[in-house]
């Protein structure tokens, strides 16, 4: 499960909500962009911001789950309330416990047990407000890269070169071709450590 942004054909696998660089493919064009993705769900007049995506639901955050996470949310049965949403964005169930099954093509929004979910009603349509709006569209692919090495032709000058690590870099050449670079690093381990 990714710790950052990964979108495959408009399906959210993982999403980081702080500003970061992504290699993005929309239709047949590639771009490297700084994005600060977000999702708000709207039920009635209130828009609620989701903080975490396809991660173990802990604490006071609001989480979004889809089938890329698994069959169910694996959230705490007693510490969560969950809204089960079908593929047509209709509320299928309102659960006063966690660990619910994620419907095919649907999603679950998981709230802390203390959250008032009374604005949600079974059968109600939920509006998903994505920023940027193209993220969940079919044909969109995105993968996060941190740190950004070059952005808009400008080399980032505050990169550390003190630690050696294996690295993978993605970019776009001037002729529009995708560039993939993999740098290997051999890690030595001392038996006494």
C-alpha cells in the first residue's frame, strides 16, 4: 500500500494531502506538477474534508477507503462510524461500527466514533469534490515523487547529497518522451549492529 500519491486510471490507490510533485498522465500527455490533492464529501449543505486515504483508520481523522485497500476497512469495530457508499455515490448503509465491507466500485468514509453522522441518510447521493478535479477521471495516472529534483526546468538547489540511497526518478524529456532512471545502491550491514 503506497504511503504517497498513486492513481491508476482514475482509481485512487493512495493520496498524500500535502504539496508534492507528481508525474501525471492525462489522456496522452505527461506533466510533472506540484499538487496539493484533497477530497471533500458533500452531504446536503456541509462539505467534509477527508484527511487520509486507504490507510489504517486511527485517531480523529476522517478516512476514505476503496477496493484498492482490500475487502473491508480493517478499522476498529468500536472506535469508528462508517458511511458505506455504492458506485453510483449513493449511501448504502450508515454503520455505528468499523470494519465494514467495501462495495465493488464504491467506497467507505470512516469517522471517529464521536463524530455526528446524522447528516447522512441511507439512499442519499454524496458529492465527491476532488482537487485537482481530474484525479478520479478515467485515463488519469499519477505517481508521487519526493523530493522534486527539477521542476519547470529549474534544478532544486537545496537537495541533500549526504546520504546514499537507491533511487528511482521519473521525468519528461524536451521531446515529450517519458524518462525513467533507476540508481542502485549496495547497503552494507555490519553483523554487530
